[in-house]
């Protein structure tokens, strides 16, 4: 498991790990699960992570990764827009 400041080993299959993780973690390859919140962009099948890491998405997983990224982006946008709109309305 690669984290921001450390890495450690876990003796469990990725399939089992996938079941344990929160929904923002998405399988993108038979060997990788990523946190969709840290995806900067996807170009073709290449996923660019916020820390500069580049991961090639497997063909089997690419459509799901793109959908999850779009859903995540929409949620962030709605939180910003509606949160800001509520704040402005409340203060005027």
C-alpha cells in the first residue's frame, strides 16, 4: 500500500482489499487500486495522480475509472457551487 509519506505491505488480495476500502478507492488495473480523489487527469489509458505518479489503466477497468472520476468531479463541483450559493444568499 503506497501512501503519501509511507508504504507498507498487507497480506491480502486486491479483491479483498477492494471490498474493505471506502467507495473513493477504485480498481484501475489487475495490480492497482487508486483513490479517485487524487486523480489529476486521464489521457487515453494513462492516469495521472496528484503526486505525479502515472498508472496505466487496464482496458477492463478504464470505463469504470472514468465514470467514477466524472461522478467525483460532479460532487466536488456541486459542493462548491451550492455551498457558495447558500453562503452568498444567507449573507445578503
